[in-house]
């Protein structure tokens, strides 16, 4: 289809072609271009915006510590949306080696589809999730607006990290072992079981569907504990949680941020047993579907074993799935002994079911 032109808001400016962006994250090349044009690191910025960088890091004058700041919305779910919002934002603070401490939430509710019970449920979820992680709910914004068919919560998390304990996605080094915790795709299974419950009940028993719906809590979408155990057990160069776009996008983001290549073994990637039939019915690839709850860690090979054992001792499944390579190698996956490029997903696979 030929692109059409829309009038520019700036008088005299050239008309721009109108090419709709698909659902999901902005294409990486678009985001890179916008950040290069508009992001201006200022005073105190230690880590600014970039592909795959989980949070901003600021030198705010705290003795021996940096301030870590993160914002992320929840748009795919409505049930337990408060818990999702707290956990996904806390995860990105933890991936920087930090401790999440203060949370703010912008709660946007659909006109005609919200009542006080809706608001009570969201605030209860926010409060419970903050309480479980020792986080203070310190403010935010609420409103009812038109044009929505479900609630949206935009979270804003602040935390701190000791200056000598900062970890960034850009820290991955060639030769590192790549560790994956828990397995994939925890968040996707929980979302599908909640939002497509009746459809799944035509194929599975109630107990199976409810177990998947509860994946938000067990095994859980939080990686705060995973990250704390990993950094205490050995030298960690990089941590990243594969969220929207799944494990594939998460690995590409690490490669982009660190300027490295990656090679993983498909047979070593733990796909949760409950995932196979559900993803097959929904025609979704487990590598490209939202996967909060898993943590990717890169560490020197000599530390990887200790990290995996420490995670296991803490009740967290973990395993080595591959290694970091030189940039020229690209991002690749081994299947049945043959190396091929890791699939690239233009948008998260879960958008197909909505």
C-alpha cells in the first residue's frame, strides 16, 4: 500500500510520509535515531538512554551511591495490573545492581469502564507489590479518560546502587557465559491465561489455566531476588530481563548495548512445560514473546558455576545457555548442531492474540 502524506503541524515544513508503526516497542533503528537527535546527557548523568539499557543512572550527590531511575507502562493486562507495574519497574533497577526503593504510578482509567472497585483493586495491587519488595509508594497521578478499552498504569521507580556495584547491559564481554534464570515465557503465559481464559478452557482444564494465570506470582515475574543472588555469588558483567520482544529481543539488546556477539544453544534454553501447547495453539514463538520473570546474566566462565549453584540454593532454577562472542559473530542460535541467526521479531509475538 502506498504511504500517504499528512499535513505537518509546522507551517512551511515539508510533508512527511505516513507509515503506521506496528504495535509494540519502537523499531530499534527509529529509537536510535530519535535518541541521537534529542537525548542530551546533562550534569550528573552516568548512564543515559540507549538500546537495551535498563534504567538511567544519576550522580545525585548521594554518598557512595548513584540514583537509578526507571519508567515502564503496563498495557497488555488489566487484572493485577498494579503488581505487574511495580515488578517490571523494580526488575530494571535490580538489573543495574541496585535496590528499588520508591515508586510512583500514573493510573489511567477508561471512561465508562471504571468504578471505585476498579481503583481499589489497582491500588491494592500496587500497595501489596510494593510491600513485598520493601518499596515505598510515594506518589503519582490518577484520571479517567476517553479512548481506552482497559486501564493503563505507567510506573516510575527510583532506587540506589553503590557506585562500585553498578552493572549495565553494556558490560557484557566476549568469553562471558550466559545464564538464564527460571525459564521462558513466564509473563506471556500469565497474560494469555488471564486475557484469553475462555478460549484456553476449550483446550485445557481449569487447574492448568489457573496455574498459568498465577505465574505472575509463582514462579513470579520479579527478578529482584535473582539479581541480588547473582551479584552476591560472583563477578557479574551484565544483567538484563527479557521483557517485550522476548528472549530474542533481550539478547539482541545486550549485543547492541555492549557491542558484542552472542551464541546460545536452543536445547539449553528452558521453555516452561506449560508453554508448549498454549503457544502452539496461539501460534506464538517462545523466543519472541514477553518473558518477564527470567533474568539473563553474563559472567566470566569461572564464576558462572558458582552463580548457578547460588541461584539453585535460593530456589531459583538457572542454567548456562550460551556465551558472549566477538561482535562480528552476530547474535546466533544453535539448533541441532547448526548455527543460524537468532530470529528477529518486529513486534512482540503476544500482540497476535489481541
